[in-house]
């Protein structure tokens, strides 16, 4: 098996070695598979490993590279995909018992994009059942059980991209694909100490991905750095004529070239003063240091505040209504009772009662809010705040009591489809990661990636890894 | 075999459900939710629940009755209690979004695509020098 430091290398570092033929994609894949078999089950990180597919793809990549046909920075790089992305011929469980045997005869668009650039799929990452759309009270709301945090296995990874967070943090793959409707990339990235990008709504095709909330679901990368996220995002972003929610060609595509250095421009940072009502003291120290680092390395860091209004409630109403429509058959048939979580078994019944008028009111509020956020982004390029106001929570916590608080930034960001990037920015005294979140206007994913990259040029939190025996 | 709710309803079943739903308008909301009445002021669902106005409470009660009438047979007592609580918890969010002053011309935002298209239109209008 390759040494651990190589398994924690960034996509950029691995790509250099693969391109120069110093590193074999097959050997790299075998090493990640071996580590994933050993540690993945201990963490409940995978829904399933797909060694046959992985080795086949790795061998093809190796052959192509030897022949001089190098496809780019993801060629021969192993990754894991959240188990709500369809992979032809392999069960796609959506994290729920009801769909344990579900098999699609096609690949999700994202899987297809990654295949086309030569990436190697190691397996399907564990997730919260139905991406948490039916609501959940416990970390165990998953077909695989609770995913354990590699930094402290008595703690949770957060959800719903639980496995994706654990896999990247534990060095079981070079990157993973997650999805977010509200918090599902940002929260696991923060709890697991990895970099995660929630792209602008409509930049990544959702064809072949489980739908939860048609107007809020996004797919994005979770990786070792902002720069890695940019590389992966460039491979998966783009207009899809078969997914009508994707943006037009010129708005959806994203190109990344290290030479262009993320098209550097001076960023005006707005440090949010009302993103969280309270920040846990254990997080505050790291956050204050991050604030200082931003002030040192960015030309302008000023205090900013989110507009006040019923935005979170509007986001909740939209999400609850759309999910109850997406899973109407499951709810009405009573099979929703097969879900693991006690809240998930019944919340759908309540959501079905939300009226069309209320749903439409929430959509109208979205329009108002989009205008307000556009105005706010006239003064700032990027907003920054703690990704979460507390570190990873215990595995058996009642989430209704311990992880339930106002989240205006998450509500606003997801309601308006804004891009966000969470990067590690320190640790608590108990050695749990703390995340810093950057948010930009719709379409300006480049700004959050640039902010993250600059932050990571001056800090080394993203290079820290848990000790796993 | 599980009973399929959501399939076509018989006329008798429809009438039974309609009766149950309409009953919500004559039964005291507080009685339906087993909530203590605060004598004309705000209502408290339980120690940790949201405070609801009488109207809000009536609506939460109706919502709960609707769930019971359609799906009550498959819920156990504990689940009914949770559903009741969730109906009450949903109400403040609905009240909150309804209280925001919207004008008739405030249209719903669907996807971001229209937002971009509007931006494009504005750009081309200003480039043409037309209003």
C-alpha cells in the first residue's frame, strides 16, 4: 500500500505525479480500496465499495496515460459518489431501506462527466436517508447507520453528505461528491475539516440524482482544498439539455486553470455579524483567528449583515413542500414508515398539508430576497462567517435539541441558490475541526473559490489529518 | 397488503373525509389539539412548543385533523403526538411568511434562469439607450 501521506495528497499533487507517470493510477486505486475496506466500515462511510468498477477504470486510465493520452487533472484520480447519484447496474439506495435494491440502467450526469475525464469511482458514499428531506432526529437516520467522524469516532460527521465528509477526511479517496439542499455540503465539510463547494444552483446537472427539492438541490465537490474543489467543479459544471434547471451554456460552464490563478482580483470581504445568534466558545477562538487572517490577506474586510426577514421560513416552506411532492407516493402509500428515523416516518404527512398559496408566497419572497442579496453584493464580493457555530456533535445526540438553531445564512444562501465554500480554519481544544464559510452572489463561484484559495495559501488547516489506526 | 391512500376514493369515503375535515370548523381548536386555552390571549402548545394566536391554533388543529383523517389509521399514539406537535411548530413559519408585505406585482422566483434572463434584458435595454 502507498504511504499515508500520498493518500492525503491533493488532487493537484496526485495529478502531477500521475501525468509524469511517477504514480500508477492502479496502485493508487488499490491503496485507497485497501484503506477504504479497512477503515470505511469502521466509520460507516460507504454505502458500498465498487472495486471491480474502480480497478477497471484505473486500468483504462493507466493504459491511456502510458500511451500519452492524458485527459487532465482528474485522470486516474479515485473518488467516491454520494449514494443518491445513479450508477448504471449498481444499487443506488438513497440511504433508505425502501430503496435498498434500487438499480438504475444509466449513470447520473455527474458520474458520466467524471468518467469522461478519467476519474476512478471507488464506491458510493453513505448518506442520511433521502438526504434528510423527510426530517431526522438522529445521526443514525441512514441505511448504513451513523457515520463516525474520523477526527473523533464518538462524534458525527453531520449530514446529509455524511459518508462524503468522512471519506475525504479519513483519506479513503482523493475527493468525494456531495449534494446540498440546505447545509448538506457545508455542515459535513465543517465537521470533518475538509473543503466543500456548494455551487450556484443550476451549474451542475442533477440528471440521475435523487430529487429532494427541485428548486434548491445542488451537487458539489468535497476535497482537500479550495483549489481541488475548483478542479473538480470544472469537470462537473455545465449546461445539460436534459436537465432544464441547469443554467444556459455561458452561465453554467466553469473553467479552471492554475496558471490563471483563479483569475485573481481584489476581493471585498463582508464579515457577517448576524449569521449565527450564538457561536460556541470552542469555535470562537478559531473563528477570531480566521477573521484576523482575512484582514491580513484581503484588501477589504468590513462588517456586513444579512437582510432581516422571513427568509428561513420561506426556504423551509419551499423545501418541505417540494420534498412532499417528490416523495408523495412514498408518503401516501405509507411506505414512509420504513424510514429509520421517527421524524422521517411522519413529517411527510404534515408537509403534505402546506397549501399551494403558502408555497407560492414563499416563492415570491425568494424573488424579493434575491433582489436584496444582489444589493448586498454591490458592496461585497464575498460574505464570510463560521460554517457552523459549533463543532461536531456526539453520535447519539437528539438533533432536535442539540443541532437545531436559526441558520439565516444557510436559509438565504440555499433559497437564492448562492455558491458557498467551507474551508477548515482551526480546531477546538478537543481537536475537532472548525469551518469558515464563504458565500458569493449567484454565478460567482469563482469568488468563493478564490477566497478559499487565498485563505489556504496563508494557513495550513486544510493540510491537517486525523490519526486513524 | 397495505391500504393505498391516494388512490381513487369512493364517493362514500370522500364524504366521510369531507365530514371529518369540515368538523374542524365547529370543534374548538383547543379541544382538538388538547391544548390549554389561554382565555382569548395566545395559546401555548406545550412547555417547549410555539405560542400561537387563536387563528394559528385553529389552523394547526385543522392541519392535524387533516392528517388524522387521511392517515390516522397508520399512526400510533406516539406518532400522533409528534404529528400534533409538528403541526403546531409549522404554524409560526407560515404566519411569518404571510406577514411579509407583498405587492400584487411581486411574482414568484422559480429557477435562477429567469433572474439571469432579466439581467440580460436590462443590459441590452441600457445598451440600446431605450428605457
